[in-house]
C-alpha cells in the first residue's frame, strides 16, 4: 500500500481549510437555495412517499427471509436507487416543461424584443406594420433549435442534477458492494 507523504497531507489539510464554502450571509443563503431548488438534497426519509418506495424496494432486494443486517444493507441500495430515479425525474420534468412551453425563448431574445417595443413607444420611432411587429415579437425557436436553446439556457441546472446523479450512483455502487459482500458471507 502506498503511503501518503507528510507534505501531501499538509497540502490537503490547507486546501480543506481554504475550501469552506460561502463566507458571507448572502453567499450562504444562495447556496442553501441552490440545494433546495429542486429538492434533490433532501433526504429520502423526509418524504413519506419515498420512504414507502424505499421499504418496498429493500424488501424486494433483500428477500423474504433476510436478517436485520441484510435488510439494512438492502435499504441503503434502495435509497440510492430511489435517489437516482428522483434525479432522472427532475431532469425529465425540467426538459419537458421547457419543451412544452410554446413561448420559451432565450433571455437575450426576450430582452431584445422588449427594447424594440420600448423604442417603438418613443415619439420619433418609425411606423411599422403591427402584423410585422407582432410576428417578430411572438416568434420563438422550434424543433432542434428550441432544444439547443433549452440545453444552453438550462446548462447550470442540468449540471447540478448531474452532480446529484453521480453522487447517487456512487452511493448505490458502494451499497451494492456492501450488500454483495454480506450475502457472500452468509
């Protein structure tokens, strides 16, 4: 087994002390809202519907004649699996809502359209046919262009969901390993 050097340990500790998260009250508040935005940071046990699903899945994984240790290990696998399902459902819902919104447009495009409307309210604004103006203002991307726009606009939220998914995958992997190890011992 490779031994970590004293220098590396000191560097890791210094980095850990420096990486303590947001320092200001405003930064901490933003960080807290990020975690609650899609409720993926909440524990499974906080929602009775998820708790029931975890217990049902754990019984299915462990089997009818499992002892308390195997039931607990199966519960950990089930919790991670339900977390994965939760993340995937949140991602599906985010994309589905955006795709089904007929008025979805980029923030830049909406801002440009608002500036044009405000400019047209000026006294020296040119006269434009209302049909042309209406067509321009209500035009939104469709098809592949709309999907590309949604992905580019929602990249931060999707990246956060990917982080939750990776954590749940990791937890599930380790829970399955522990469950399999315990099952082999029996």
